[in-house]
């Protein structure tokens, strides 16, 4: 999640970052960190095999 937060910090308002994680704890920890740092989780995590997909948006009008 550290790399994702770094990437989000360099993105413009309205842009979306796709984070792919394979750690089961990510199902809970990624959404918590997203909210904690002021970003928006666009949907519930999607699972494909062992991977979890998170769509995170930088707030603002873009």
C-alpha cells in the first residue's frame, strides 16, 4: 500500500489507480488506508483468483 499511496500523491484530482493485491488481509486494510488518507474507494474489492482489485480515486473535480 505504500507504493500505492506514493502514486496517489502524484496523481491529479479525478484520476483512478488500480491496486492489485494478493494478500488476504488487503481486503480490510486497503479500504481502511484509502479512507484514512482521504481517497475514495470506487467499489467493493473485486476478487479474481487469489488477486484482489481495488479502484481508488483521487478526490476532486478533475
